[in-house]
């Protein structure tokens, strides 16, 4: 991706999030971002984004429709000269605050690097690195565009991730850990001054370096993912990246709290390990699987990535 396009994504996100009034449309000439320059673009089916504004008249401006679950569709005009692959991957997160505003909920992406047979880690928990360099750059781009990144306690313990933005230009997201065991957060606290939040259902957690949010589990033995997302939304979070592991991401999917899944598929077979998705019950027929109505595969260097919209 061209550096100028990455800068444009950062500019769109910043302008959209800091705009004080209702947003009807967003346009760009490739450098500047125009908010509400064209009020007619308000569409019932999604949010309309125009490119090359000021170059063409309204009828042939390249325009895209962005739905509430982050799916980008071509609408009008000649879009051949635009980098559709990058627009499809990153534009939804720049505009998360407008496409989800009616639901008052963040846009949620679950992302993994996995083996061909669907494992995200070996049986000993090792996962670094299943993906390639392009996948790492992609992960850092998504971190830079999302307001928060979430992991489960086992991933904190095993991977000791920093969860900051290092490989591209951009700000660190709020880093969020879920779980009751008081695993050391040194990898997070030592890598960024940004906020760290731990969601727990227990009063035992005492960690002055993180903000602890206690949520009761009630009848089930895990924190409802909607409660986590509502709390984050109230703190201004409009887009969330769930970076794993399997238990954490699966709970969000099972509770209907995932808009987009991305599985970066590496040319390796593990045969056993930690799966990308954990069903809570045994699946006995193909029909019971999770089906995607809309999806696409993209080349990521010499590997591929599946993106599915739920
Ligand atoms: N390949 C990749 O892209 C990738 C990415 C990330 C991680 N991984 C791998 O994934 C593995 C870890 O996956 P995992 O499935 O074992 O664990 P995990 O999802 O990282 O963590 C699970 C733990 O998080 C807490 N938790 C998560 N959601 C919760 C909720 N809604 N309510 C209450 N607690 C919640 C619980 O902690 P407590 O038990 O402490 O309460 C639970 O035991 C690691 O080996 C890591 O390397 C791979």
C-alpha cells in the first residue's frame, strides 16, 4: 500500500472521530478529507464514501457503500485506479463511529494467523510466528485504526504481547485483557503509556498499573461479551480488534458480537494444537457450521487471508 493512502486512512479516522456534529457523507480527493460536503449521499443501505471529489461531477465520482458490519461495495464511477483491496480492509475502521452509530456499539474484528488445518498455536501454546511479515504489518495497521485491542488471559501469559503500534505510523489503541488470574502485565505496561483495562469478575485483582473493571458473571461462568463492549463504548471506543486466543474470540462470535473475522492462512499443517474456533457443543452436520454470506480472500505476500462478514 502506498504511504499516502495509509496517511489518508489515518486522516479520515481522525477527522471523522473529532467531528462534533452528525456526519452524512465523507469525501476525499486523495489528500484532503471533506465531511458533509454532499448531504445527498445519505443512503438507507449504508454509508456512502466518495473518492476523487472535485475531479469529477457527482454522477461519475468513484463511490463506495459501507454497511454496518463493515462490508465495502462498489457503487458508482470507475474505481479501477483505486486500491480496492486496501480500502476494503481498512476503510471500515476509519468510519466505525458513523457506520455503527445507530446500534451504539463498536465495530468488532476478530483476527488470527492460523495453519492450513485451522490451528492458531501448537499444543504447547507457541504461536509465534504462524503468519508472515505482511500479516504482522496488517495487524499493526488494524491496531492503529482500532480504538481498543482485546486479548484473553492465556494469550497474555503465553505471548507476553505489547499490543502497541510499531510497524506502521499510528497511535496505540487502548489495550484490554479479560480474565481473573492476575498474570503479569509488564509486557503491556513497559511498551506504551496508553491505557490498559482489565475486565474481571473477581475482586481479587489488585494491579495499580491497569484500570480494573469488575463485571459479574451471573449465571454463566464467563463475563458476557456485550457487557465488555458496552463498557468500552461508554469509554469512547468505536472499533475493537480481538487478537485472541481461541476461547476469547469464540465467546465473542458465539454471542453474536463479531462483525468481521479474518484468518490469515499460512502454508503449514500442525495436526493438533489450539483451534481458531471452539464450538460450545459438538457439531454433527455441515449445516450447523458458521456460514458466511459475504467473504473474500486476499493475497498477503505469499500467503492468503480470508475475511468473512457476520
Ligand atoms: N495465531 C494467532 O494469531 C494467535 C493470536 C492470539 C493468541 N494465540 C494463541 O492462543 C493461545 C491462547 O488461547 P486460549 O484459547 O487458550 O486462551 P485465551 O483466549 O487467550 O484466554 C482465555 C482466558 O481469558 C479469560 N477470558 C476470556 N474471555 C473471557 C470472558 N468473556 N469472561 C471471563 N474470562 C474470559 C479467561 O481467563 P481466566 O481463566 O484467568 O479468568 C480464560 O481462561 C496462546 O497459545 C496464544 O499463543 C494465537
